[in-house]
């Protein structure tokens, strides 16, 4: 089959599984053809795959047709212009999270030697992106998942920030023994899906991504309450607390921050116009 034949055939088959069927097929083709880029695909639509390439693509597409996420199949996902290795057991980085990272970078770009804490390592996307673009910052990254910490370390090395990033096993702030430690920024994209909504998620999310990275209690706000209540102890004066929130949670999270003494609270929208980021200051 030619590249064009494959794109036409399997884009159709993926229509009921993926919101981006053609893109999924092209990414899987790029991997099967030896990690070529999207330009190669577009310039070689009439190229026939070798039997070996076609067999490899068929393995990939059968996984995708079962609902397995593309990022887990190919083993990586782009975020903030950086490449992240991913596997089952860590949350896949999403474009929804980029506005959070972009806002922190904008707020802190003129500051030197920042101390940042990221609660919830995942693949290391937030941790590593902040270290990469805030060149003199030092970032601690907490997670209870051994897999997340392992993948985070791997991605820190591949993105050349491992000298300024420290990954620590911790249930929220539990690993901090010295209560005098203070950070300039505490950031988190915590689990925020209400328990009752987990089963309504797309198959590729609820059946493949880690449950503990998704479920945020009965109303989805458990982690915001816990982190916000504890965070003031570990923030410097004028320190920033920054969250990604669910599509309808910005008002509730803002109120949680207000009740815990945070000031200058504001929200930022994502590309879909949804309030996706909540920022507050300890004054």
C-alpha cells in the first residue's frame, strides 16, 4: 500500500475512535517509516511501504483501533516545543497544560535563581519545561509514583536540565522535613476529574492513563484544597501558587485560594477559551 492509501483507509476506520484520525495515522506512519517527519509524509504520498514497514504500521494501527493512545504507541509526545518520552503509568502531556507553563514563564522571565516546586511529576512536562525556559531556576518535582519519577528523570536528561531538577517521592508536601524551605513558585496540575465522571471519559483516557493522575475526589477539588491549605507554609512572600484546573473549576479553585489567604487571584484561558489556569499570590 502507498502512504496515501493508508491515510485514506485508516483515517476512515479511526473516525469513531479519535477526534484526530488523520493526524493519528500520519504519526503512526512516521514511526513505522523510521521516525520520518510530517513533511516527508506529505512529499511521498505515492511511496509504497516495504513489507516490514507495513507490518510495523499494522501493529501500531491495531493498537490504536483498540483505543490505546498514540503517545503510548510511539513512546513520545511533544510539549512546549520539547520531546517527552511517555509510557503507560504516566499522564500524557496535553496542550491544555501549556498555558499554565507559559504564564509562569511570563511572570518569572526577568527573575534569577528561582526556586520552583511542581507537585505531580507525571512525565515531567511542567517541571522540565520550566527548568528549560527559566534558565537559572532550580525545580523540585514531587510525585508518589515511582514510574513517574523514573520517567521524569529520563526526560530531564534527554532535555538537558537534569543538573537543575530534583525528583522526589512525596505525597504532596510530606517529604519536606525542613519546614523553613520556601519556594518562589508552587505549581500543580493535580488530578481533578470528579469520581463520578471517570467512567464517562474517552476510552483512551479511562482505560489507559493512570487512574491516580485523573481522579480528584467526589467533586474533583480534593487536591486543590489540600495543596492550597498547606502551600502557604512553603511559599516565600510574594510567592506564586499556580494551577491547571478543569473546564468548570476556575471559580471554585479561585474561592479555595481566597479562603486560604491568597491575593491578586486571576485566571487565564486556553486556546478553546476555557479558564484553564488559576494564579494567586501569597502577600
